[in-house]
C-alpha cells in the first residue's frame, strides 16, 4: 500500500496545463488503473459463467486459469510490496495477510473470493490515489504563484527566459504589477511591494536600495531591477511550497500509534488464524481441514488492519488538501491534531480574514466640499496600481469618465501621490506627505 507521502512529488516548475474535460478525465482514470478495470471485468465475466450462463467449456481447469488471469493484475502489486517489506525484515504486513488469504482461497477452490479480496483492495487504492492527487492539486493551486518567466538584463538589453535559466548574480527587470520570479537585492530606490502571497498581509511594504526582496512579491510602483541572490529552486516561495508538499511527513500521534499498533496486531492475527485452523484437529470429529482453513482465511481477511492503515493517513492528508482548497495552509498532520483542541482564535488582520483587500469605510470632510474634492482624488488615483488607490476607485463606483484632467502625477513611495489636476496641485497620502 502506498502511503500519501510516497506518491510522486508535484513538478512545480512545469507549466500549467489547460483543464481537461470530464470525459478525458474519466478516460485517464480508467487507463491509469487498467489493472483494476481488467480484473473486475474478468471476475464479473467469470461469475456470470459460474452462476448464469453455465457454459460447458468453463470446466474446473478453465475456471482456475480464468480466475488466475483475473487475480494477477491486482495481486502482483500487492505481492511486490510484501516482498519489498520482507527484504527489510518486516514480514507481518497487510500485504502478507492478503497474500496468504488469497492463496488459501485458491487452494480450497474459492477462486472468486481470492480475486475479490485483491480487487477490493485495489479499488481502495484507486480512491486513495485520486484523493491524494486532488489534495496535492489544491496545495499547488494555493501556493505555486511563481512566475514562469523572468526579464534577464544582458548587455543593456532585456531577454525573457524561464527563471530556472537565471544564475546567481544576474540582473533581472520586473515591471509594475508583475511578481518577482527570484529572490534578489533591490537596485532601485524606495519601492512598494505587495507581500500578501508570502505573509497574508494586504498592506504594501516598502523596501529601499540593497534590501532583500523575495520571489512571489508583486511590484506595485515602477520598473525595477534586482541582482539575483538565490537560484529558482532555492527561492523563498519554492522552499515554502516544498515544505507544504512534505507536510505529510510530519505525522500525527494517531498515525504513529496506528503504525505501532499494526506491527503488534498483525502477528497476533496470524497466530490466532493458525490456531483456528489447527486446534480443532484435537476437538472436532470429523476434522475437515479445508473447512477450517476456509474459516481461518475468513478470520484473516476480516482482521486485516488495511482499513485503519489506509484511512487514517488518508484522512489527515485529505484534511490538509481540503484546507488548502479553502486558502488555509497546514504544515502537517500533527498541526491538525493541535487545531482540534483550539477553543479561541484571535486575529488582528481583518483584511486577511476576508478578501485581503482594502476598502473605504467612511469619509470625514473637514471644512471642505466633498463633491468638489472626491472627483479630484479619483482622477489622481485612477492610474495608480496601489491597493489603496484601487479601494478609492471602487468607492467611487469605478468612476473614470467625466473626471478632471490629470496633467502630472508622481507616486512618492511610503507617502502617497502628488498630482496636478485641472491646474490644481493635489496631495493624497499619509501624515508624512501632508507635513
């Protein structure tokens, strides 16, 4: 059985593919789990020959080979896992239990039951794989915000390349509104960045020359240049994404307990099943070995801890994926266990809890006519990419027509905007700018 953490990692550097149609998704699922589909088809056909059609050519020998053909596609992966664990000295696993049970079923002629055990396990694995892939897709959609291109500066000219091609020490250019593809040292004077992808904080942060800026931030002001200080694979956003991908390695106490429990429980089950088969020899008269073997195999199958070993890690992984789908980042299964004991949560960032956007709540006019000033403010802010400017425009219902003419506009990082609107000088900003 593959645990969630054993599935192939996401190739985060690959380009996003367009969403597939439902029909194509169904086809890919059938192709991916063709062994399960083939085994189910052969089993159902064999059962119809046994109980419905009663074909004369379906003799005992033909019947054995038919069900063996249905058994092999779903059994071989299980036996591979059993031998893999056996080489590590771990004999009593769920794979070992199922292997013994199904071989015993074939020995006493209950071929459909032997196939059925492996088939139901394979179907469970298919559902597990689907759930894990969905959870990983949710995590990737939440976190993988890295740009797929970077503007590399070489010999005073700009060349667009994939960020993985950029080396440490190279100079890259980032336009307003673009995300930073790499971690770097800022070569411009004071610049404002949207850091919400990394911090969850919607308020812009200002950085000055020679400060370190991180991949995933959004340039808000003007064209800037960076000196790259880390490779694409080692950038901050890449390491965050890798950390969350490895979240399933941080096991909760419940998962660790189930693993320890299975190591002790499985040998006990094998011992009890053996006693159930052999001990009636001394008490039952007549003693029919095949009958007691059948009962021992049934006991072995129903006692197999597959449900626990599969469902508990899958439940935690599904929880991490579902949280990611809703924009919540959980670093591991152990943190989910901690969350269940939380009684009070205190937040100080209301914007982070809603949309992460600024909004105008109220306007207080002091010795001024609002009808005269508001159009000047909207006109000055309409070409700005700053989040507060967008909030002001939204408050004005997106009004961009019939506005005064803006002759000059200058954004002053960390302070606000200075503009000349219809011949009037307009200052929009914080206390520093007013002073």
